C-alpha cells in the first residue's frame, strides 16, 4: 500500500511540475492530382541521331570538334488543352563535358574515365494549336523566363507560353504543340581521349511530360 501511494504521489508530482514531452507520433501526408487529360510526346526519326563513323584523325587534337547539327521534330499531343511542361533527364550522368548540373548532356565515357563529349538541345519555332508560341523555362515550375538562345538547359523545365505577356511569362494550356528540336554535338579534344579502339558515341536523354 505504501509503495502504491508513493508511485501515485510521484506521478502527480510529474504532472504538476510543468514538464512537457514530445509527441511519439508523426503524420505522413500523400497528395497529388489526377488529371483527366493525358499528353503524349513523340520525336521524329524515332528520336535517333546517328553521326555515323568519324575517323579519329578528323578530330581536333587540342580543341573540341563540333559535329553537324541534327534536326528532329518534337510533338506533344494532349487529349484536351492541358497545362504541362517538359523535363529532360541525362541518361549518361557524369559524362558531360560541362560537368554536373550543366546545360548539356553526356556522350558516355571511355575506360569509365574520359568524357567523350557533350550534346545540347535547342527548341525552335514552336507552334501550339496553330499559333506561334514562345519556348520558356523554369527551375521550380513557378517562375518562368524565355529560354536563353533557345537552348533547353538540362536541369530546367521547358514549356510554351504567349510571347506577348512580356516579363510575366507562364505556360498556357495546349492541346497540340510542334517544335523543331536541334541537337548540337561536340566531341572532346582528341588528345584527351584513348582512341586506340572504336569508341561508341553514346548520348541519351529521356523527355517526359510534367503536368502543372
């Protein structure tokens, strides 16, 4: 009886002491939005750019060698007018000549060490629902600006807006957009590469639709 009374007294003392304790639970919230309209991106030529065989002796030994610009057509078709952006992912991360987080995409590595080169993507003359639009870009999907030199930087979202809005740029709902896509490829200085065997130029990027 004395022990029970002592325990009760201690418990009352703790409650009355003003001590607080952290909660032992935390809430996880999962959110999202299911859109009724889907968008499908497509690339002409099955999205392939083939520069063929390039002789090592034709590469500049001390400076990068630019290959001919390739042109594809990018289309995005939606079931209804939809707010969307495009995100590109470098499938050869760490192999781009401009390093991590740059504007270009890698072409793979030689001996898992030497960077073969880089390619850039540019968007030109987009037309959305039969009206000329402006290519725009954003890091966060909130603040948008014109794509500098029409180059789509790999770490940014790309979308299409009304160029007449001035500085207040933002994506517009689109059902169909068609834009020319330019791919500029550059090979690193030959002196920095082991070209004793055939080297596969192995650039790859994935383009996905992000709904806004």
